[in-house]
């Protein structure tokens, strides 16, 4: 799903114009990133235009659009008022009036995709770990067969091991199931590792957008504007600047080490 935003404004955000490209994982960072996600999935309504695959968002098609764009965040408070996973996911189906022929099978299939077995259906939500709650949020978002999933700080409460597992799951959704992915985070390390395109917000509007590696290579510009620089990028930048080392920018530290051995 391609989304084109033109001169969109909401409260502190003004004249946002950018494009979410179809088929890639896009990152959003900066003040207002969470608000942007809620504008994209229809929770909030601003001034300006949003087009989903060429279709302009209006009050008449709002429900059909919302069902195509799911939001997953690390605020689990909305699910804690329910006892079991089955109760929570059934409520979601009823609330959004999803037309599902066999709800139980759909719920089990969604859980299976995110790595949770049907045995979890009777688990009390309060007993789940942060990683399991994130997977439950994602499984619930999959119930309406979305074309796009928006993640708000998906790695915030995950340790290194679970972060990598969840990142692989996000990649699988993008590659295998063809679901567009948008990740909102202020963690530059995560965005640099896991996104292909990135949108930087500053002073209530879009500051920069483009290829993630190319954007983060503009170290001096980003530093002047108080954006966080990934460690691997900063190291490479300093090595090239101070030592005139002919190495490339890499996402994986192992590739950087190989490049250093080759050229240093």
C-alpha cells in the first residue's frame, strides 16, 4: 500500500508532505512521530489530504481505510482490562465489525504467525511477558488482514534476543505476506538496522526523507539539528574524516570489521 500525504496538519504538526512507498519498511523519527501514525490509521483526523493507493481519505471511506491500516504500540493498557487472550481478540473482532467466517480459526492462525500457539488462548494477559504482549498486539492487528502495519516503538521493552526475533518477524510480514511496515522510533540504531526509508520530523514538519543509509550518512547535518546518530555510522564517519580510511557505511558490525581488515 502506498500512502501520499500532502500538506497535512494536526495540532503541533504543520504542512506534512511525504510518501510511504509500497513494499518497503519505512521509519519515522522525531517529535510528533506517534501522532503521525494515528493520522495514518484514522484514529486522528487532520487538515490536508491523505491518499491510500490513490484513494483520498474521507469520512465516507474511513472505516474501510482503517481496516487496512493496523496500529501496534508498546502501550498495553488497552488489553489489561481483559482476562484472557481469547476474550481480548474476540472483542477486537466485534468492535471493528470484522466479517470473519471462523473467528476461532482466524485467531489461532494470527497467533501462529507471530509465534504463539493456540495454548495461549486461555492465558491471562497480565501473566504475559513484554515480548509476548507485543506479539499479541501484532496478532490482533493481523485479524483484519491489513495492507499496512504501523509500529510505535516496537523494540522499547525487548532485550537483544527478543529484538532480533521480532525484527525477523517484521521482515517476514513484509517479504512473505507483502504487508507494508512503518516503524516510529527515536532509536536511530533500530531505524538504521531495520528500515529502508526514513522520515525525520523537526519543528513540527518533515525535515528530511529518503533512503535510510543515505540520510544517516549526513552526519554533520543531523548533529547540528540534534538527531541521534547510529554508533556504527558515527564510527565510520570519524574514521573516514580523521584517518582518511576508505571504508563504506554498513548496517552490520561484522561487515564493517571485514571492510576495516580489507582497507586498513
